[in-house]
C-alpha cells in the first residue's frame, strides 16, 4: 500500500542544512573563484550543499523517524551516518565536476583573456560624477584580486591618453602596489572625452606587448560621449578577437554616450554595464572580470553565449540531475528503496525548478539572491518528496532486503526475525 507521509522536522532541518550549504557555497564562490578551476569549484559547491541537506534530513529522521520507523533508528541509523559523506559529498562533488566540465566546454568560445587594459575617463565631468575618485579605487581593488597569470595596463583618458602603466605581469606584489600608487597619484579630471583615441592606443599597446589573438580585453569606464566611426574603431578588435567591455557612469543628458558604450561592447562580443552612482563601479568591474573567466553553472553568461539555448538547456538539465542525485543520496543513507524512489522523483522535480529559477532570473543585480532562491527551492521540494510522491510501505511481517550487502564498511547486521522487520516502513535496498 502506498502512502504519503510528512515529517515536519525533516523539512525544517533539511532547509537549515540548505541554508548552511548555501552560505558555505557563497563563501567558496567569493574566496576561491579564480583560484580553483571552475570544475572543482562547482563540485565543491554542490558536494557541500548536498552534504548539509542530507545531514539535516538524516538528523531529523534519527531524532523522529516518521518515515523509516523506530526499528530503523535502533538498527540502521548508525549505518546511515557512515554512508553520509560518500553518498552526498562525494557523489555530488563528482556530479558537479562533470556537469561543470560539460557546461564549460569551449565549443568555439574564446579562451579567457590573459591581458587587460583599463581605460578610465578623467574628463572634467568626472569631478561631478565621481568626486571621491571611486573609479580609481575600484581599479586598484580589481588589479589586487587578479590572478598572477594576468598582465594589465592602465591609462587615463580625456582628449589625450595618459599611460599610468603599460602592460605588466602581475606575478609579483611590487607590480600591483606600483599600479595602485600611480592610480592614487593620477592627475585631476580635466578636459573633454575622446573615446576613439583611447581605444586606438589601447589596441596599439596590446599589439606592442605581443598579446595573442583572442587573449586581450579592454575595460573602458566613461560618463561621456565622443563622436567616432564605430566600424573603424571596432573592426581591428574584432579581427584580433579582442573584446571591449564598457561601464557607463550615470551623467545627466548622456543617453547618447550610454548608447555608444553599449554599441562598442556589442560589436566586439564584450559586455556593457550601467551604474547609477560611482559606488557601483567596483562591483561592475569585478563582475566583468569574473565573467571573462570560464563560466560556471551558477553565474550569468555574457557575450555571445548570453542567449545560448544550448547552454540554457544544459544548465537546467544539470540542476535536474543534481536534484535527482541528492534524492538518491537520501535513499542511500536511509537504505530504503521505496523512500529512495520517492526522494528521487522529488529531487528531479526540485532540480528542475531550481534550474528554471537560475536560468530565468540570471542575469540579476544580486546573483547571490538568485542562488539563494534556487537553493531554497531545491531543498524545500526535496524535503517534501514523500508528500508529493507516495511510497510503498511494508506489510506486517514482510522481510527486509539490503542494498549494501556483505561485510566491511557500512555492513548491516542480519535481521533476526520477521517480527523485528515488521515495524520497518519500507524494504531495504536490494
């Protein structure tokens, strides 16, 4: 007979585990992105999330075995804890690593840039729109966080372009500190804006430094506009595979300038970001740089892949499978094949909804909030699996069938009789 069952404590502790897993994952994305390869990072994110959700559910059933029955708590709960790490952390780590590898396959996509040129507007209008010189502080912060394998050059521009630092390797602290000192002592804003001249000189710098095709990028920040021939300026960038990324700082009556910056980015496969106040420059710079590295499943896609139907479907499918494997992990630690089917179906539904949340809500101003919502949906629907999908219970006196046979790690004791087995809510895995 199939029944739907509810364990309120399992829902509460499963969600609590999901919250802890989310916070741990956000810490990893913040501290380890750019240090660990994306495949390892996503493996850790899903593995740790799965570990805490599964641990929360297992703890709930250990305290109040509403789904498995009291005999399970006495005889088999300890074995569930032994299987917790391999069934959740290791299984989800392997899955996350595989899915990220598939999601991040180049398939014609350019490799991540090695060389960056930062072009910062220092025209007269920046006195009003960036009086605290936050753009310079943001550039220093970005350079401090760039990986050692990068090279960076920095120039200030008005009607002329002044190089604070030609392209230099960031493999030592002195180089980074030297750029920060030069930015702090850069001239006061003055003059007009000449975007075309700045971009031409940035291209010359990349060529002179021997930047390979497809491995260079320019990040330009401006609050102004200057007349230019879009094709003449961008066609050399396109020919060499260099992208132009632009940040438009809000300036009254500068709709034409914002439109120009957006066109420059679109023409070269770059990204455009608009910030209302100078305080938003740092986040815009960090996001542009991060997104030029390899994409991972939990962030927005940029450039030519932003509207990729293939990658959209792959992300949703990956989250669907992650949810299914998380449900399977619960079935393994509970060692109940009937519950496993219920949690597997619930996990698939949860993963599908979570993937749709991510794909539908990204890009967003607060991507961490989108990930929080996706993780919440995944944990909530999963913990409600036995309510959404009925599972079969044992008839009185029906025996048990083990999933993990034989001795060694996780071996289970032989059942002593049908009476002891009769209080189980479901058969052991076979």
